[in-house]
C-alpha cells in the first residue's frame, strides 16, 4: 500500500510541475482560444510581421535574380562547389528534428512535460522543413525540373540516379514533411473544434468548422483520434533517426577529407536534435512572456529542454573527439592536415572557434540548475548554440572543400549578397509563418492540458483511498 501511495504521490507532484494548479478545464480552453479569437492584435505582432515580410521580399528578389542569372550568383567556386545553400539546408533540417522528438518519441515514452510545447515544436518542424526544401531545388540550377528527383512513370525514359544521395534526400525529406504535417494537423482537430464552438462570429465558426473536419467529440471520435495519433507517432519516430542519417550520406559517400566517415549518421542526428531544442528555447521563451503562459509552460519544461541540450551537446562533443582521433589514428597526411591545421588556422577558421564555443563549451553551463532555470541565460545560450550549429555546418562543408587532396586545387570561399539575402530571408520567412501560426491557430494543445488537469483532480483522491482502507483494517 505504501509503495502504491508513493507512486501516486509522485505522479501528482510531476503533474503539478508541468501545469499550474490554478488552471481549470474552462480556463485552459478560454486562455488558448482567447489568443486566437481576440479582436485587437497586439502592435508588437504587426511590427514583427512587417519586418519579417520586408526582409522576405529581399529573399524573393535574390531568388528572382538567381533564376535569371544562375547559381554563379552564389559564392561557390571550383574547390567549394557546395556553399551556403547546402549548409543552410542541413541546418534547417536539423532544426526541424526537435519537433518530431518532442511530439512522437516523448509521447510514446509517456512524458507528461511534452504537452505544453509539443504543438509549438511541431509547427517549428514544418516551417523549418519548408525553408530547407527550397535550397536543394535552387541548387539544381533548373528548379522547374526538380520532379526528376522523384520516381515517376518512365514516360521520357528518365529515372532518378539511385547512386546519388539527392534522390534519397528527396524521398526522406518529403516523407518526413508529410508525416509531420499529418501529425500536427491531427493534433489540432480537437482544439479547432473548440474554437469553432466558442467563436462569436459566424464566419469564424464556418472557417474553423471546415478545418475541424466535422469533429464531434463523442467517444467514438476520440477512440479513432487516439489510435491514429499513436500510429502517426510510431511512424514519425524512425524518421528522427533516418532523415538526418540520409542527409549525412551526402557527405559520407564522398572521398573529401573530413567527410568519409561512418561516424556521420549518429553524429548528425545528435547535432540535429541539439540544434532543434536550441531553437525551441529561442522561440518558446519570448512567446511564453508575450502571451503570459507561465502556468502552462513552467520552469520544468525549460529545465528539461536544457537537460536535453546538455545530453545531446555531450554526444556532439564526443563525435568531434572521435573525428579527430580517427584523423590522427589513420596516419593519412591529408586527413591530419584537414583537422589539425586547415580548420584551426586556415581561411574562415573563425567558424571553427564558433563551433567549439557553441557546441562544446556552452552546453556544460547546463550542469547548473541556476542556469537551466534562468530565462535570460537560456535565451542567450540558445542563440549561441544556434550560431554554433550553423558554424559546424560551415566547417564541415566549406572548410573541408577549401583544402582537398591537391594543393593546386585549394581555394577560399566567401558568400555573396545573394547567399546572405537568401539566408536572412529564410529566417524571416520562418518568422513570418510562425507569427501567422501564433495568431490564427491554437499553438498549445488544450485537450491534452485538460487531461493533466483531470489527473490533478482525480489522483489525489485515489492516493487517499489506500490510507483510508488501511485505517479501516487496523480499526
């Protein structure tokens, strides 16, 4: 009886830690619906939207120029055939990994703390994949022929080259994006129906009713919903490991010094989750403050995200260590020069130092609980980690290609205004989509938060019953 009581008591304590005890069934729905249904949009939202939209237009201008002139507008050259385009593609794909991890894997592991941030992370995944998908298409040079990457009926006797990693990328990323979209939209249905029922205007009820797909909320509907949600979680889980493993094959199958390594798939996956959780904190902390979500996104959520950053950061550091050990142990002169001379002291070496700062040194600050629970520290450190992970991609791609086998083929790389405009534009496009999501869709799962409230209300009663029965027996 004592063991059962302790188990129930710990369950109550864990539930209280991830949702404020002041919340009720009604207040959860009202709080989330009010953000979507309020008539006056905050001026800060319009400022952010205007800035993001303006810089997004700069990206469209750069892409238009690129289509008319060609990819020679980029800073790519003979030794560095892959530059900002591919490194930004890998960076954005990595950011999208945290959403699937939080939503699918933590759901299967029955982690309650995922509830308040899962939809937030799912939307981040979709918007990050949308940014990443643009880069390979532009890199083709003829984006109108991008469908050649996918298997299709052999009408023109042309099939994808399966020896190339690009068709693998196209299949993996498109599958990942499709499953993530379905998983995100399915989770939205109960809350879209709640907004449909509480919206004061007729046109809102009709619009949200269409997207709610006729949700009724009866027992049969919930049964099918939970089965489908669990099924999609099971499908999405292996994608976390497979997508970035396939992306790493773009490099691992090449003979370029610094690329040809079997450590790349697990090391890329760890780095992707690492950068994804950093972006979750970068976006979640301001949103938590602006929308006053302290009772729904508690310090425990931020603390757990910081612990996962520490864990994956240690994995990334171990991957760096193995890379340098293999370069030394191989006794290959080119590999040794690449890792021990070219990267620390060659052209663009500053990004190597940024990589070590953001990915090796900064995560160790999360050993301290005071840092993990300080909002300003978490926000600043997450920005540094994002910069460090972007620098890692720069080191792997650009610095490796600058110094290959033949000294006569060595060269330097510097991005052009087109490279920088597209990078900044994708960040603003990402922000633009995120602002629209925060304003017009429920960005927290009210239905799942209500389940946590039910546990708070019912579990204490269950925890008292063993004690009462024990007293009756002794009496």
